[in-house]
C-alpha cells in the first residue's frame, strides 16, 4: 500500500514500480497514456496535473468540503447513505454500526484515518467504468470511447464521522488484450465494483467471470462486492425493469450490492460512491476494533503456552459507550 494521497504509479514498463511522493496519483503505461482511442496506438503521456482535490465529508451533522477547489461544495446528508433497493443491499441498516459511531466519537479508530482503501472497478470493455469514475471524481462525462490501457486510478478523500478516509479507485481495462496487465493490480482490494451495461445482457453474464478473476487475488471473506448496471439513461423503463430482475438475481448469487447508474446524467453516481465509502470505512473501523480488542497495552503475555491466545484478557479496559 502506498502512502496517503501521494502516489504515482508507473505501469507496463518491464517491471511496474510505484513511486511515492508525487502530488496526485497518475498512471503511465510505458510512455503511453492510459486512455487511447479504440484500436489506436498509444499517445504520449499527458501529465495529470490539477488543483488540490476536494475532500468529501459526510456522516457529520453538516457536511462540508475541507480542501478548497473550483469544484462546488458537496453537500451530503448526515445520515448513513441508503442502498438503492432493500433487496439489493449488503446491509439494510439506517445508520453506521453503533460500535463504529462510538469508536469515532472516542477517537479510537486507530490507523483508519491514515489508510487508503483500494477499490477495483472491473467489467467488460466499454461498459462505462472510466466514465463512472470520472463522473464521481471529476464531474465530467466524455461521450467518445477511449479504451483504458492497463489501469488508471483516482483518489477520493472523504471524512466519515469526523475521521479522514481515502479511497483509491482503480479503473481497469475491459479489453481482453489489456486484461493481463490490469489483473496484476487486483490484489489488496477492499471493495470490488463489477460494472455491466444495462443494455447488454452479455455484459451482465460476464460479471461472474470478472468477479472470479478479481477474487483470485483477494480474500473473498474480506472484500465488499458491488454490481453496478451502467448507462441507465439508454434504457426505457420497461427494458430497465426486465434487466433489473436479472441483475438482482446475479447480485444475490454473488452476494453483491446492486446499483444502477448513469454517468451521462449522474443518476445515483454520488449516492453509490458514498455507499462504497461508508461500507468500506465501517469495515475498516470494525477490523481495527477487533484487532485492538484482542491486544491491549497492559495485557499480560503468557510465555511457554500452547494457547493461541497469548494475551490474558483480565486487564482489558472496557470502552465507555460501545455496545
Ligand atoms: N449514454 C451513456 N453512455 C455512456 C455512459 N457511460 C459510458 N458511456 C459511453 O460508453 C462508452 C465507453 O465508456 P468507458 O467509460 O470508456 O468504458 P470502459 O468500461 O472504461 O471501457 P474500457 O476502458 O475499454 O474497459 C463511451 O463512449 C461513453 O461515453 C452512460 O452512463 N450513458
Ligand atoms: Mg475505461
């Protein structure tokens, strides 16, 4: 894992390497840009410069953008971001887990505030992965298709329940010829977003294969899954409801949360990524609490014991407000 919000990744050279220290993350494939016109030879690398990125804040009574930027402030509800449909949700709750809320109030979130969570976005070519990320991170939409070559990534910084939290959104190539490069970046994901085109049933059928490939590099019990139908603006309501039935079936089979979005209109895009951030943040804090719950400063360590739990728990101090 690279350092917080300062990384640059170089991909596709004989040995990919990660350089820490640049201001904004940027991915270079050889000397080529990661997005090129379909079937065109790669173009020279353009620097992805720009102003400091705004930090999206939510989960606090009044959300605000902390780092200034030309982008207008993102106003977010103080509540836990809702899922799209109850039957398509990973968790049907109205708020963060009480242990998480309590830990945030008591500043007991350990290293979560310094961590960057990796999210990978996979799916068939041209389903709209890049447009989805760009709509959320840059609020832009490009109607011209430029295939992603290898991988690219964007960072988005959040503040959840007063704790800073960053997502690294990895945009991977759907084209078969770049799959090999892209799959080397699947490892270490905390969330996997599988995108399919709501107007192309084959892309939904391929979702399971994309997931299987992504899970080869990740621990299935430790990863959050999202199935996202894209290009909703192109479906009629009748077409959409037919497709949604199939998509919900697949989502339930693979235990993913289902969303439908349009990067053209922006429908559900922000809500979806807030949900990804909230669920990922919550999973991180719960994991941190579990870790710190099993090892407390002051615990007595048993020596010469076969017991797997070397830490005697008698001296554990109870948290004040956690259930
Ligand atoms: N109408 C409409 N078009 C979209 C939407 N999202 C993406 N597109 C178009 O679909 C095409 C492909 O979008 P990309 O985001 O580049 O697709 P991709 O999945 O990143 O493709 P690869 O990088 O090759 O894997 C582009 O022409 C986009 O303009 C959408 O929500 N609505
Ligand atoms: Mg792309």
